[in-house]
C-alpha cells in the first residue's frame, strides 16, 4: 500500500519511493494482526500472571533485589540501572500507565502492571491500592525474585497458544528456580532447574504484548525472532541480551552462542553464567533508570545492529540523480525496530552535498520542534483506533495502519531522486540511519514540565560520491 504511494517532499521535483526488498518488510509487518481469541481473563483480571497455588501471594514472598546482592553482587550490579530494575518507576512508563488507568480504567492498568510490576499484581495490591500507598516491594519492577520464582510458563496451554501478557506462574518461597539442578547448599534458599530459563519463551511471556480485549499483537519481538535464522540456529534472547555487547555482536555474526564462565554466587563454584544487564536500544536509560552504563551499552548495541549501503542508479544523470539506500539488519535477532514500534523512531537522514558543502537535497531532517519532517524514509508502525484515527496509546489500538520493519538478517531499499543544479560538480551522497525511543512531542505530552529530549543515535552511516557526466 504505502509502498506504491509517492511521498512528496518539500520540493516537488524531489521524490522518494520505498521499493524492492521493502516488500519483504511489508509482508512481515502486516502478517501480525489480531488472533483468536480476542479476550482473556485470568485470576488477576486482564493479565495472564498467575500463582502456583491459585492464591494471592504475600508481598513478603518477594525480596528486594538488594537482599540477593549479599551473595550475588555481580547479578545485582548488572541489573541495577537496567529497565527491568525500574519497570514500575520508569517516568515514561509511569506517565503512560497513569494515563491508561485514567482513560481505560483499573483493569487495563492491571494488565500493564502484570508485566511492569508483577509483585504488585500477584499480591493483589494493584490496581486497588493507590500508587502513593503501595509498599515499595510492590513497585520494585522486574526483580530477581520475580524472574527466579517463575515455576512454569502457561502460554502454550492458554489462549493464543503462545507466551505473552505475563503468562508466568509464580511460586514464591524458599526455592529459587534457575538454569542449574545442582546448586551449592546455602542458608538463603534451595534451587531447582527449569529449562525455560535458557529459552526465548521465558522472555516472550512479557515481551509479547497482546491487546487484552481485542487480541491485537501489539509487541511481537518473539514472533519476529521465531521466524528468523536465529531461532533456526537455536540462538535465544539470552544469547544476546544476557551477554556483553561484544559477545552479542559475535553471536549475531557467527550464529553460534558464546559461553561465559564465572561464579554464580560469591561462595559458588565456576559455572556457565549469564550477565544480567538486559540492554536493548534504550539510550535514555541515563534519564529513565539513572544509569549511564546501561545507556552507553544501548548505544553500542544500536551501532552494531544495522549496515547501510548506497547504490547509484546506472542511468543517473545530474538532471535525474537516482540512488537507493539499503538498510540491512545485521545484528538484531528480531526486526528493527522491534516491540514498541508505534513509539520508537528509526529513519534515514539523507543528504546530497556539493563540493563546497551546500546541501542540494535533504530528506529525514528535523523541523523546528525536533520532529521528523514528512516524506522521510521511516521504519516503525502506526496503530489505529476504532475510528481509524492514528493513536500511540496501546489500549486504543485495534489495528495497524502502517508497519515497516527491517526483518532479522533482511534488508529494505528506498529510492531517492533529485535534480542537481548545473554547477554542482562532483557531489557526495551522505546517508545515516537514526534511532530514538520516542518523538519529542509524545515525551512532552506525557511528562509535561519534566520532559526530556530523547537522544538521537546514529546507528549506521554510508557515503558515496557521484560525478555527473
Ligand atoms: C506483556 C507485558 C507488557 C504489558 C501487558 C505492557 N507492557 Fe509496557 N513494556 C513491556 C516491555 C517488554 C517493554 C520494553 C519494550 C522495549 O523497550 O522495546 C515495555 C515498554 C513500555 C514503555 C516504554 C518505556 C521506555 O522507557 O521507553 C511504556 C511507556 C510502556 N511499556 C507502557 C505500557 C502501558 C501503559 C501498558 C498498559 C496499557 C503496558 N506497557 C503493558 C511489557 C509490557
Ligand atoms: C546467603 C547467600 C545467598 C543469598 C542471600 C542468595 N543466594 Fe542465591 N545462591 C546462593 C548460592 C551459594 C547459590 C549456588 C551457586 C552455585 O552453586 O554455583 C545460589 C544460586 C542461586 C540461583 C540458581 C538456582 C538454580 O537452580 O539455577 C538463583 C536463581 C538464585 N541463587 C537466586 C537468588 C535470589 C533471587 C536471591 C534473593 C532473593 C538469592 N539468590 C539470595 C547463595 C545465596
Ligand atoms: C528478567 C528476568 C531475570 C531477572 C530480573 C534476574 N534474572 Fe537471574 N537469570 C535469568 C535467566 C533467564 C537466567 C539464565 C540465563 C542463562 O543461563 O542463559 C538467569 C540466571 C541466573 C543465575 C545463574 C547464572 C548466573 O549468571 O549466575 C543466578 C545465580 C541468577 N540468575 C541470580 C539472579 C539475581 C540475584 C538477580 C537479581 C539481582 C537476578 N538473577 C535477576 C533471568 C533473570
Ligand atoms: C516479568 C516480565 C518480564 C520478563 C520475564 C522479561 N522482561 Fe524484559 N522487560 C520487561 C519490561 C516491563 C521492560 C520495560 C521496562 C521499561 O522500559 O519501563 C523490559 C525491558 C527489557 C529490555 C530493555 C529494552 C530497551 O528498550 O532497552 C531488554 C533488552 C529486555 N527486557 C530483555 C529481556 C530478556 C532477554 C528476557 C528473558 C531472559 C526478559 N527481558 C524477560 C519485562 C520483562
Ligand atoms: C542476535 C542478537 C539478538 C537476539 C537473539 C535478540 N536480540 Fe533483542 N536486540 C538486539 C540488538 C542489537 C538490539 C538493539 C537494536 C534495537 O533496538 O532493535 C536489540 C534490541 C532489543 C529490544 C529493544 C528494542 C527497542 O527499540 O525498544 C528489546 C525489547 C529486545 N531486543 C528484546 C529481545 C527479545 C525478547 C529477544 C528474543 C525473542 C531478543 N531481543 C533477541 C540483539 C538481539
């Protein structure tokens, strides 16, 4: 659809057209829609989070992560400052979630909280207890005890036949579940192995977001991964997100897992371990989670994810310069961008420069408010509400109006055309792929006075010269 439409740029003599391999991205994008059944209600309402004994859990069953740090300082240092560690307090989430509570009601708010504040939901405190009266342990986010008290996944047997919407069965208590079946005796807890700790399905339980009442698959990182060569080769989410950035780059390049060895506990033996940084693309982690370390790692990860190439059309002349910019997803085990595609922004900034530096053509630059100008080559999604209007609020979404993602190990191609002035001489085509977590106007709308300007990261760059004959 969008593929055939010509985007008019500011100057009518310049057009850009997405073509070729973009069809592949389109095919991927549009095949994720609403699936049966439309609605699912569980013990805690519209979230699928559950407890093994079928009762509300006591909040005492969820220790703060800092308690685990006594014997697991490495994991604690790595987790602190990750988005998991602030998934309830993250200011962008807080503002968005309060808006959901106000506009869509407490049931929808509880569905958000099943993933963002699981202990609060499992203890029955969310959504009834007001935010300011909630104990801190209910707001601690995705903690050690949330993940390591997951006894089972419930997705395969439930609706949609796959993990999502917090399809986790919690069993708070003395046993911590993890990858090992033979842990060293210790005064704090016993251990038990669950195979899913080393598989993507565990992550999918929260990283697949399904609209709780209409069944639209809003975030489908797992499905993107499942159809990729990574899944085929047995590379799991953990192989990239529970590894250093350098190791993750190696994993993406070689399609072989990298094993890391070290101690699991200060008094443990040497084992196969897994770094707990959980870094994705959130370069604003310095603002949102007060961690420059995690923000820097996210930047490095984004810079390893894509490659750009420029191909000048063989028929190009100064009067009709035509060139393609090709984006290849080399490093992400899922689409680029992924998950919150209706919020995240990835786009091409393309310029044609004269020898003296004059800008002869530009696409994908920002306007005076910091928003991307119309006509840019973009990647992401637009969700529509029941009236067919554009909305960035997931609770209003009933369908995708547009979606364009670069599939894992796949490419997209955008064609740019312009006419050069007669005195242009040799020109340089400069293309950059940019990313930011959200458009500034959305951050302003959500955070008001406290708004920050989302950082723009240059993920990749390519340059090509062209001399008109
Ligand atoms: C199935 C689990 C799940 C549910 C339900 C869910 N989320 Fe999320 N949410 C996530 C995950 C996972 C991410 C991280 C995705 C990413 O960073 O790309 C996320 C990220 C976000 C972010 C971005 C935060 C940032 O710092 O960029 C916001 C805002 C957000 N969610 C709001 C909501 C709201 C509001 C709801 C309810 C209407 C909701 N979420 C429901 C799992 C969930
Ligand atoms: C008194 C020290 C101590 C404390 C406190 C402690 N642990 Fe442990 N934990 C250990 C030891 C020792 C091991 C085993 C290490 C080994 O065998 O290599 C272990 C292993 C584990 C494992 C692996 C289990 C498996 O079967 O794979 C997990 C998960 C775990 N701990 C989680 C936690 C969590 C969560 C907390 C906080 C609520 C915590 N631990 C607090 C000492 C402790
Ligand atoms: C988002 C879920 C999640 C959170 C939060 C989390 N873990 Fe883990 N943890 C895992 C997974 C998944 C593995 C297995 C990874 C693998 O082996 O590939 C693991 C492995 C472990 C192990 C054994 C391997 C190792 O690296 O030592 C221990 C011990 C452990 N976690 C303790 C902790 C502690 C302590 C915390 C809190 C500071 C914590 N975890 C937070 C998901 C989590
Ligand atoms: C209990 C739910 C839950 C589980 C299980 C879970 N996550 Fe998350 N994850 C979240 C939420 C919620 C966020 C977003 C928090 C925010 O931004 O406010 C998130 C954020 C992330 C991010 C940061 C994304 C960014 O934009 O930088 C990464 C990476 C990530 N998770 C990876 C994983 C991996 C890998 C696993 C499996 C080992 C996993 N998660 C399991 C809920 C979960
Ligand atoms: C081959 C390595 C690799 C694998 C496998 C992988 N990822 Fe990623 N992931 C990346 C890279 C690189 C990025 C940074 C680029 C980006 O933001 O998309 C990323 C980003 C993310 C983000 C942040 C996206 C955003 O823009 O907000 C989330 C969430 C995430 N991954 C979750 C997952 C989950 C869940 C799985 C398993 C289903 C997984 N990843 C598998 C490499 C990988």
